[in-house]
């Protein structure tokens, strides 16, 4: 159906109905739900004492009626807060009434009509999708204007047929049944003829943490529909419902800094709000619930890809621990050590707090913790994250099943008594063949990823790079500027392709043990005479990756040639087999032998780097480091206030 094919049925004399707009231009489209049957609603709208008179009415069958000309004002919206002030919306809005119990519960016919006709209406009035709104009541009982996007219609396949109607095997039907229960735990509904459900099934996003519901994210005149899952938040711009995009792709695989603005930051905050709202429907929330980039738990959760919070940030009843539950893990710290951050998944099961913290974790599912339950034990073994339900008893395809939903998978037990994973079942054909469409105008392209070439021969590159020699500005937290390259990341397996594959097991804390021959194949002893004065360098001998060794030598020589070595007060290590601090799933570049730390005392992790002129500053060293392909950790602004990793330098590109 095209926009031109949507014809409104005229009711009465729309050109005479309603009232004059009194010169006010049309600035909004406001959508409202009317739960009464269509015949009763249309009769009520035409009565002399009608409490509501919308411009358009759309019934469940997809029939569109026009009652008032859009050049005139309907009534029923009244006053509401819009753009920070109270306005008479009747004068400035086109009102669309929908036959529906709620704006999230439209029929397929209604969703299709809105998707086709609404853009044409907006063009006629020179409006944007961001101008489509709904009314919501705030905590003070005031009506407020909120952004609104209609629910998506069914996705059509390449041959024009609606998806979600394939013939399925018994195993595929079981997957659909389990998936339906999985979605239900957080108030969502699986619809295998819609883009978000198909995308979830195809790309293993973990359990839905909330329903796909308004309000969408509105930013810079654009509106973004989104839904939050345990492993990612997916979204689309405007009514490009099939052009599904990923927040994880916007952020990249190695989050050097929490975005301070833009679509990424808006989606992070919206994901927290949405997931916490769904949690509150199961059990009362304790503590603080807003997203804060300067809170250690929130920074660590983003770094470690734990998904949004499922609980508030609160103190346990015995005042022993600060706790916050996320989809992938529970973070906590003793109140006696509030600057710390520990993972429940890495906590020794014999420690006193282990059972207590699991009990706190199970609160988000609204069920008690039972450490001996076989589903819990299996989930621990498989590292499935936070439980989203207790053990449920369902009949699927006529057979009884026990199942439990966790953030990263759903476990089930059938008549044979064996506990299995839903993710191991075959997906229906429509899920297997699903591919998102490209967005016409991507909301926020991911940062370009550098493609390092093989290092050039030593003889072909001069030792001292060409850098600007102007004196560095004192007390400027924004100096030096970012380089023209980014860090080497795991995106598309790039870091592993260039530096080799490390196989590893955890040793303790962040430390790992490398279990293959990667170190023998890739690490070499590098002589750095400029480091001989530091006792922890074995006379200036350090281990570094063979691909970056020559650039490391030239870097230290260039610093010496520039008369800057006096700024290096301590050398704090290079190769160290470990994961990223606060991210137990990702290897640090220290493990790859491509990073080193200096002046750690004055440039602590998650603190602002020392400024030029202050003792311990390394900022003066950065322009030469950048010119020789090393990225400085001080360029990561983790919290938007300058918190970074100023001690850290890592090889990124061959120069």
C-alpha cells in the first residue's frame, strides 16, 4: 500500500467542523488511543457535546476517517507542557485518534496505514517525525508532550510475502515456544513478522530486557525507535523499521570513553530507563536509578559489555556492600572500599559474600535464590548472566517443560529430564534468512578503524618524526589534540589478525595464563637504553611485540633527541598477560605486548591526567608518540570530565 492509496473517509463537513486555529500554525501531530468500539467512537465525535473531536480516526480494520480539516482546530487535547511551557495543543496540533486499548497495541492494519500515510501528512504540514507525539502524565499529574513512533508493520520478504508464516519442524516450533516465554518475562511480545524480533533471533542478542514501547529517542529533529536486550540495544531511525542498527556497533568493541552526547549517549540512557522500568514491574527498585558516566559501576558495565542495569545502585540491608545488578553480571564493592568494583562471576564461591550477592541478584527476577537448583547450577557453568525468572512450568506443543530465563540464554527441561539451551535449537526459516536493510541516513556511523600496514624497514624511516615544536599550553586539559588514528580494536577480528591469536585461561583477578605458543611466536626482548635507569627494566630490556618493537625503539630515541626524558619519572610496566581492568572478557593490549605505562602515580586510571607544568605530566610526550603511531590513554575521556588512563601508551598504527 502506498501513501497515495490511503484514502480518508469524510465524516460530515470537515471544512466546517471544529474551530479556527486563530492564526496558529500546525506544529505537532498528537496521537491518542480510544478504547471504545469504532461505531461508538464515531458517534460520540459527531455529537453536539463531543468531549473529543480529532482530525482523523483510524479503526482496527485500517479504515481512516477525517472529521476536521487540518486547517482548523479539533478539541480534546487541552493544555500540556511542550517545549518547557504550557500550551493549548488544540490550536497547534493535528490529532489522530486510534481505536486501540493503548498506543502500543495497534492492529496490523493500523500499523500499515500509519507507516504509509503519516509521512505524507507530515510533508503536507512541513513537519518531521520528531513532531509526532503522544500525551503522558508526569509525577505531578501534568500532561506532557512526548515523542511517539507507531509500532512497526509486518516485514515483507523479497517476494512480497509477509514473514512469520513458514512451515516449521517440531524443534523450530519448540524454539518459538521457548522464545515466546523468554520475551514475556520482561513485558515484551515476540512477533516473528517484525524486524526487531527477527533481528533478535538471528543475531543472538540475549533476552529482551524490556518491551519495545514509546517514548522513542528524539534528538536533533530525528526520532529513533529502540529495544534493549541483554547483549545490545537495537534501533531504527524514524519509520525505517527494517533498517535495524546496533548500539554496540556505534560504541565499538573497545569502549575507550563513554560518549558525552549524540545518539550513542541518548540510547545508553534510554536503555537504562527502559530496563529499569521493566525491573520495577517485577519488584520495587532500591537506590539510585539514573545513568551516570562518572559512576564506577556504570563505566565498568559498559567496558565489560554487561548491558544496562536491572537494579538500582544501592547498599545492602546490612550496610556491608554497594551493589548494582546488570544483565551480564552483578557489580559490588565493600562499603569500606567504595572506590573498588568487583564482579560476582569472579568471586570465590567460598567467600562470605558470595551467597548474599546472589540473593541480591535474584531479586530482579522477584524470586528467592536457591544455590542447589539444577537450573542455577547449569547457568553458572555456562555463564548465562542474571536470572530473569524463576523456574517456570509451561506446556509447549502439548508437552510439559520446565524452563528458566537468564540474560544470555533460556534453559529448558523436557520429558527426558535433560537441561538444554534454547540457543542450540534450530531457528525458523524467516529468522535464518533475515537480513536488516541498510539505513538511508545512518544515525551515527561507527568510528573508522585503522588498518596498520607491515612496519617499514628501519633504514627507510628517520628516527625523529616531524612534529610541531611550539611550546605546550599550560593548564589546558584539552591538550594535546587527538591524533588522526584510533586504537587497534577487536572489530572484525582485526587485532587478532595483526597481533596473533592468544588462547588463555583466567589465573586470578585480571591476570591470565596464555595456553598456546603465542608468546614464543610474537614477543621479543627489546633493548631501550633510555629505560636502563629504572630498576624494573632489567637494564633497559623489556618484552614487546615484534611488530611494534622498532617503533618503540624509535619512540624512546625521539623523546631523548627532543630533550624530554626528564619528564619520565617512573616506568610502570609493558607486557603483562591480563584482561582489561574492569572488563574480564577482553584482553588488554598489555597482554599483546603493545602497550606500556609511565608516571602512573600522577596519571592514575580513571583520573584526569596531570596537566602540563604539573609533576608527572606526560602530555608533552604525546605529540611525538602520536607521530610514531602510539595512542595515548589520556585521550580517553571516560566520564566526560576528563577521567582517563594518562599513564598508558599503546601501539596502534605502523609508521
